[in-house]
């Protein structure tokens, strides 16, 4: 693209005067602008193509696929479409076998569309019943068009309800006959039947012309679909990442809806019922102050209370003032006014208490994590002051807490994920720490079950700048994986020998007793800045290796390679190391002869020990043969004694031969 653009620019070169350019073309200012416009269009098309490629389907991660952590399999078994189905037949076949999964996104989007239609009826129907002006002129045409659209959505939802799946024994039922049978037997079927009745026919019936509110009042049956809004609210709380704000929004909407209905009821009672009982609407002395003010003055001219917007605004203000018990309310004079105002006060108190409690709960939850974190820090400060801890150490601890808060490391992952099964906990941990785990060479060839067992035992730890994660010679009880940060492997004198970054791991050599140091640390590891590490304890690693014994050799082989690589890596020699090397090179050949003699002596001693052991085995064999002969002699004496007893006691049961044979066998 860059080469084509350069070639195009060379072809379009013109002189400042607009005459012939270097390529012989004759382009004036208009021609140049036209070509530039074409170039802009071409660049726009190229940009759109790039965006379309970026927004394509995301390729699954190979690391997750190898661990069987890809996209979950769909439990539905849709009927495959035949290759013969083309055009309309293919579309009809699709709709005949389509089933809504109640947990899918498309069903959630459909609920949102139906909820808008139901919400429209909940807001507009009370207003049209109370304010007769909304049924006249352009308002009437607008409402009729929107009513028809809402009714069409109601009908579509009625047919879609026959295809809403449900779970049975953990599987999604997709049999259309079974779904339809279940829906017909439910109460929702009869509610939907009443809600799709076309109410527009009442406008063609002369008997519904008076009173004016009779025609819009016929659409009250549309409010029976209010359950759809509740379903949408429940699903929104489940899928929302901010459930607290979602609940607060729903509560405020419900409060506004109740105030809206109360405002419409107030105006309806004031005008349609009460005002008709007064012969003279301008007689303020006989008129109750509790109802809506008259819309005409003493001369019969319309005043500011005659406009529709003022009527609704005044009614909504009165409703809000009454239900929130804020401000002074006009003193009622009639009996019905007292009962009505008492009822409004009770409803307002419940709504006000719910709103205040919910808002307080939201504010408390917003700062719950911060308050808990601050309490821990305050307790630690009080303890350090009581124990007279040094200022340097105190500042380091406070800075460590500040880093935790800045990096959002205040959550206890074990407490948050403990309600999930182990499989989901492991999948969550691998997805959250995928960038780190993919860089760990140790996990590239391990089994998925072994990786799951390890990931569930990883503990998050944070080290401050200058902290030693481990020291040479210490007993190794855990291994570490670097999630974020930089660490240095240092010598005894503080020199940096190597640098560890994201995805590096260390400490497995001492855990597996590889090398001449056994379970001792082989190096010092120090944190350069703030470092986030995953810690795996020795008990957890050995427990996982007991379940997967073949992984023990894999880990040991990786540890040996790492140890050999560290031993073979060139390091700067110290003066002491140089002197030792010269001393080793200066040893005479006699050392080699001495070593050979020691080997021969050791071999001779081993041969003599083997001969002695063979003689001992021969003596043991002779002893066993002697013992066998003694047993036979004893057996013969027992038989002779039995014969003597038989002669002394001839009445004993059984023949002597039988007794002799049985006793001899014993």
C-alpha cells in the first residue's frame, strides 16, 4: 500500500502553476483535488477492511485449548440443515427448529426489547386515562402508531414463548412439542392471550366515545405483561458487573413509577370526578384546596394551569411532596380526601424507607473494602506504636500497604472464589493469570490435571524493594513464580548474578532435593522494586506429585537442567577463586595415583565383604536343615506316645491308625 501510494504521488506531481508536470500530465487545480478525493476514498475503504478484519471472530488460545479450557460445549443438539435446503426453505427450517436458551445473550436482548414495550404501556396508559388532552390531535396519531408497534411485539413474544427452553435433569430441552405443551399448561399462556387482544377496536365502537378515558382504559390489560420486566431485571442483575448500581437504578425507577401513577390518579380524581360536582369551577370559596386548581380565571379565560405540561408538572410535584412527606400539604376537607391522603402517606413512607435504606447500603458497600483495609492499617499502626517499631521499618510497611491499595490487591481471592467448585476455581485462576502462566516454561508440557492442582494452591505475595525472597542456605519450603516485577539473584557479597522477570520461577530445586545441597537454597533472591509473586508450598507440590507421579521426573529434569546451566554460566572470578584454581592446577600426578589406590582398596574391601556374607548364608542353611531333622524326630516320638495312650485307654473314640495319621499330620 505504501509503494502504491508513493507511485501515485509521483504520477500526480504538478507545478505550482498547474501546468505540465514531470510526467507530461496536464492537471489543473480541479483535477488535482478530484484525484486527492479519490485517494481519500481509497484510504477509507482500506481502513474499513482493516477494521472488519479486527472485529472478526477471535481465535481461541492454544494454551487454554490444551488444558480443555476453551469455549464450553453447547448442550443443545440442533438438527443439521440439509444441503438441499436453499433460500426460503433453509430459513423456514431454521425457524422451525430454533429454541431460545433462557441463559443466552439473544434471549436477554429479546427480554430488553419486550420490556421497553411493557414499560411504555406502564407509563403512557395512566397518563392517557387521566389527561384527556393526550387523546386529541397529533397526540392521538402518535399513540396509535406506537400502540400498534407494541402490540406487534406482544404477538411476537407470544409465539416466541412456545420456543423458550428449560432445563430438565441438567440438560436443555429443545423438543418443540414438549416446550409448547409446557407453555400451554402454564398461567403465562392465559395472561399472554389476554394481553394480545387488539384494543384498537374500541375506537370504532360508538359506545366507548364517552367518557373520554374509556378508550385508553381498555389497554390496561396490556399491563399483565409486567412479569417480563421482572425477568429482565433479574437477568440484568446476574449479568451486570455492577449489581449494586443496577439495584439502585431499578429502585429509583420503581419509585418514579409509583409517583407517576399517583400523580395521574390525583389529577383524575380532581378533574374527572370531583370537579364535576361543583357547579361553578371559578367559585374558590366553595372549592376544595386539596384538588387541582381551576384552569380558568374569574373572567372565564384560561390561566397558567390550563396547559397540559402544567397539569402534569403540578400533579407530579404534589405526588412527590406527599409521598416523601417533604413540605406542607394542603389540608384535606372531605372524608375521601383524608382516606386518600392517609393511603398515600403510608405508601410514601414505605418507598422512602426503601430508598434511604438502599442508598445507605450502596454507600456502605462502596467503601466497605476501603474501610476494612483502613482498619487493618490503623490496627497495625497502633501496634507498631505500642511496640516502638523503628521509623524506617514503619515507613516500609505503610508504603507496602499503599502499594497494595494502588494495585487493587486488597481482595481475598480465597474468600471470593470459595463458593465455586474446584474446576471453575481453576479455570478462573488460569484466565485471570493467563499472561503469567503462558510464560512459565514449567507449565508448557505438564498435564491439565496437574496444572489445575497447582493453580488452586498458588498464593499471592507482594515484596517491597530490597526484600530478600530467599537466602542461600535456608531450608526451602516453597517455590515462587514471578507474576510482575523484577528480582535479582545475588552472590554472598551482594553482586547481581542474574535477573528474573515476569514468568520466571525459582525455588523448585530445594523443594525436589535436586543437587548436592538437598533441601537448602542455592542462591539469594532479592526484589528490586515491588514484586508480585505466586507462592507454592512444598506440601501442596508433593500432594499434587502423589496424584501425578510421572510429573516428578519432569520437574526434576527441568530442575537439573536449570542447575547445570547455572553452574556452567560464566561468572566473574574473585581473587580467592583464582588462587584456588592455581592450587588445583599445581597438584602433582601423585594425587591421581592416590585416588586410584583408594578405588582399588575400596573394591577389595567390597569383595571381602561379599565372601563373608556368602559364608554366613551357608551356615544359616545348615542350621535350617538341622532344625528340620529335629522336627521329624519329635514327630516320631509323638506317634509312639499316642500308641501308648491308646493301649492304656482302649475305649477312646476312633481307630489308632486314624488317630495316628491325623495327629501325625497335625
